[in-house]
C-alpha cells in the first residue's frame, strides 16, 4: 500500500517499493503496464454513468404524469410541456423538459422488484455482481494510459466531508465470482482509496481546497526525486510510480482546470434547504435530503471527469438510505414535499450533465442512465405518499450513441403497467453491455467469461 502523510513522516524505501504492487482498487502493475494504443476491436471505448436513485422515484411526478387519472391516482404536482410535442413531465423536471429532445425516457420499464435493495446495479439480473465489474473483467481493472480504475462507485462523501458516509442498502462493490481484485474504485471516506492511499485532508477532497492535496502529491514526488530513490527501482516499478503521481488519478482530483462557470452550472447547493424544514421525518432530521440536494451536481461532474480520464463505468449513489422513498410516514416525506426536497436538484444536475457532454463533444462517448430499484404505486396513500411498486418505474437514458428525443413505450391510464414495449433490467443491462462492447467481436474473444456473454446476449433496448 502507498501511504501519503501530511509532512510528519518520510516515505521510506519499503513504502516506495510497495507502489509496484499498488493495490489501488485493482490498480495492479500488469494492468497498468499493458501496451497503450487503440482499444481492441471488442471494446467500443464508450463509458457509462449510472445515477442510481435508491428508494424508488415516482413515474407520476417525473417523466410519465397522469393528469386525467382518478383523483386518488393522478400526479400530485403540476406538469410542464417538454420540447417534444404532446409530452409533459412533472413540474420539478422543468429544466429537463426544455431539453427533452436531447435524451430518451422509457415509460414501460418494469423492475419486477418491490423491495429496497441495489437492483439492478447488483442483483439477480446482474448475476449479483456490480455491472461495472463485468466490464472491468473484460477490459482490465485500470486504463493503461492513465492508470485510472475502469470501474468506480461514488457517494456524496466523495465530494464533501460535511455529509454522512455511504448509505446504500447493499454492497455496491460486489464482485460476485470474480474476486476482490475487481472491486470498484470508491473515492471518499471509507472507500477503497482511503484503505490503499491515506490522504489526511482537512477539507473537501474534490470541491474544497484541492491545493493541499496536490501539494502533498507534488511534495512526495519532489522528495523521492531528491533522494534519488526512483533511480533504484526497476523499470516497471518506476513506470507504476509515474502513472500514480503524474497520471489520470491525480488529474481526476484536480478541478483547477475547470472553468468556474462549468462548476457553477453543476452546483446544486442552492436547492439544499435547511434540514430543519424536513425535521418532522427521520430522514430530514438526519440531513439526508439536504445532503442529497447539495451533492448530486458535484457527483455528476466528478463522474464526467472520471470518464474523461479513462473510467468506463461510474455508479453514482446520491440517495442516502433511499431518499426517493416517499411514503409520507415517520421516516419519509410526502410526494410533493419529497419532490421539493430532491426533485429540483436532480433536474438541475442531470440537465447540466447533458448540456456539458454536448459542449465537450462527449454525448456519443458517454451513456447516462438514471433510475432506481422500483417505482411508486398508482394509488396515493392516506398520508399523501406513494408506496413501493414493482411493475413500472421511470428510466432516463442519454448519449452513448443513442438517438435522442424518444419516448419509449407506453403505460396504462393509471400509470401502473406497461401496455407496449415492456422492458426489464435484463434489457437495460444488455443495453449497457452493447454500449461498451461490440458484442459480435466479443464472442470471438476466448477469455471473455460466460456471465458477460449471458448479459450481453439479452435483448437491448432499441434506442437507434
């Protein structure tokens, strides 16, 4: 393991030599030193960002409002006209409504899951393995030219120290039968980064004063250079050292190259209301709604930077213990309150991401997916909330070579069942596999696990 200290302890030879092993979430020396060059024929070079809305977002108040349904069912908020003729979204999706022609919503997505868990990221449809782990098993755990891990899971703690730690209801880092060496890269407190590289930082790692972090990396590099220790390493160890300190990992931490206007466009802190506004429910008293609203934009910007540095699959878990769960009980807000608490920030952050990809010419290179583990009941409960629902859930996809401006499938009048083009997590995962891989070429690679081919061979969503 490599440990970086805050100037109170020197780097000894044993620590330096350990760089050769690295162990940084699978950052193994062999994968670091693979010959750089063009991607193999079976790898498209595209990336996936999966924004996981744990708790179960409502289809009614997001992308499939039902204003003509009976009163006990109909959408509880107002609606807004989108840029697509005849298509409306819930009022909290107003920024996305203006650019609906740039992405796709699915109104016939059925998760077949009505419980709190981390499906489909990890579940039966992913063979109980993080989807990105299947990707890393094929391409390797690190991108050879930058040293960036190819699969990452990021929580709000990755962008702020003023929020609770990871709160996913399940192990998003599950590697299934592949083994721990394929575990995703998890920046932020309690993540694999802190286990493998101790960075004593007094402020936010990514959006605070990053000069201290960069200064530590620079000081370590200058100290090693001055001691002449690098010259005593063999060539492979020296290459590994140079990748770690000068490559994509350090670059991904440095936002000083970002235009301040870009950072401001992503910032969702303005939507984080004082947690006391929601303190009548336990999630409000815990600050979960405020933390979610303040961090989601930063997480999406971090995800974009990771992809640019060579990460092929990024899972964003922004939903503390399931803040999209809006039962209107002692733990959860009503539908209207819950959408006020986190709907506006989601809308702002996702719209900023989509527009940023377009600005950078990355729309075809990165596939964005946003969804949860389930949807919400058609019938509003007696307290003004909606309960768990397995037969219909909202799904948004953008980029990755898909054709924008589509509304795929149709739900019934009550918003509870698909009546055309029923799609499931198996179709969604196959879509992901067919985005990052050329499946025809993949079949010709003898080392590809059967599990990967099983996922890829399901029918993908038709987004052409």
